[in-house]
């Protein structure tokens, strides 16, 4: 009798399999909701770029619109299919294989449906220097526009040189602000914040007059120095944060072992903050590559034009004649940024500042 009473009052054991299935279903629903929100939130950004690419590789008006809608008709089900795969398959290997199959099927469908509408006629600006004059029916040589490769080279020169200067100066300044106490340090940091807070547009007239007085007006050097001066406050703060995250013990251990402060800096500290230097380099390059306001203000000769000026004046002149070619120029303009991000995104998404992973 006592045994039966004990058995009747013992707690019922939980069904672990049912609990696991319930947790798995809840996780799948949460992931599906998150992916849906991310996809819907990215559509206003992705669709204009998708339109730019489709127009660049297709014809005008009707053809480009047709290609755009055909592309969306293929990509949207593919995105929904990818969402379903991420929500239903938990094995990483199976998920990777399924994603590759889905990508291959999507590319094959895009090639079959949109392939007949695509061509490279809009890219003739790459080998015709006076393309704007030809589109407008003018026969003069030279004309208003330089070769697109001249503008591309100028933009690349500005972006690379100012990127190098920003990374070098911000690295040394960030190290000094992080490791040394000196009179006026707090005021200097507050000054950097104030300088970064000012809108750059308010400085156009003073900067124009300064570059004119020092003889750097209408020169690439003047633009580089201006962009570097505007980028340094933010870059210095970023590098200071990275140096703050490196413990003193690393540097001190090297100095105890006989290394000088310079050797400890180059051999021990810089490897610890290389991700921060990469982040500053990427942002500085993009800032120099996309610069328009000060380029438009400080450069006049067409031999000094950058890609932003080339695209602006070309779109102003031939938009009504051939906006498909202007879209192709826009795609050509953003390609270096896309390549740079593709090469560095692995490191940018894993960078840490002060122990907090980005």
C-alpha cells in the first residue's frame, strides 16, 4: 500500500523530445522573422542599386524596366527559398550545399531570362574619350570631357594618398593619446570632438581662401590635404580606442626583455591594432573616393577631374540622351568600393574596440 501511494504521488517525468521539438520550432520561427525583417529592410537600398546595374547592362526605357522586373521576379523567390533553407536545415554542411545549389539555380535562371536583353554598348565610354560630344552630335575633338581613365586615376590617387596619410597620422596620434599623459590632453580630445561635430559645408569658403593663398587651388594636393584634415579627428578617436584596448603588460613585457619603446610599438602593439588600422584605411579610402563637395569647389581644369565630377557633368549633359550609359558610369564608379569591401569585410565584421566585438 505504501509503495502504491508513493508511485501515485511521484512527479511525472517531462517529455524531453517534445520540449526539444518545441524549442527548435521557436528558434526557427524567430530566425524566419529576423531574416524577413532584414530582407524587407534592405529592399529600399538594394532595389535602386539593382536598377542601376540592370540599366547599365541593358537598353533604355522599356528594356531596362523589363530586365529589372524579370530580375526581381527571380531574386525574390530565391531570397524566400534561402530564408526557408536557413530556417529548416540545421546541419551546416547540408545548409552550405543547399545554398550553393540555390545560388547556381538562381544564376542559371537569370542568365536564361535576362541574358537576351543584356549587352555592353553602354560601356563604350571606356574607350571613347569624347563620348558626351558624340552623343550630342558635336564633332570637335577634345571637348569638355577628359578620358574616364584620367578621372579614375585622379580619384584613385586622391583616395590612396589621403588614406595613407590618415592611417599614419591617426595611428601615431592615437598611440600618443592612449599611452601618455600631458598637459592639455583632455582639452585636445574635446577639441577633436568639436572639430568632428562641425558640418564640412560650413568650411567651404575658408578652405577655398586658404588653398588660394598657399597656392594649392586647382591641385590634387590641396584636395588631399583638405580631406585628410577633415578625416583625422574621427580616425584618431578610433585608433585611440584600439590602443586603449591593448593592455600595458604587452608593451611593458617587451621593454623589460630589452626592446626599446619604438621596437615595442612596431613589433608588439601594431599587430594588436591592425584591424583598427584596416578599418580606418577602408573608411578613409571611401571618403576620398566619394569626395564631391571640395572636389567641385577646388578643382577646375578637366585634367584634374575625379570620377565624382565626371559622373556629375556627364549626367547633367547626356541624361536625356542616354541615361543607360550614365548608369554604366555609375556602376564603374562604385566598383572599387565594392571590391574593397569584399576584400575587407571579413576583418571589419570581426573587429573589436575596447573588448566589445563589432
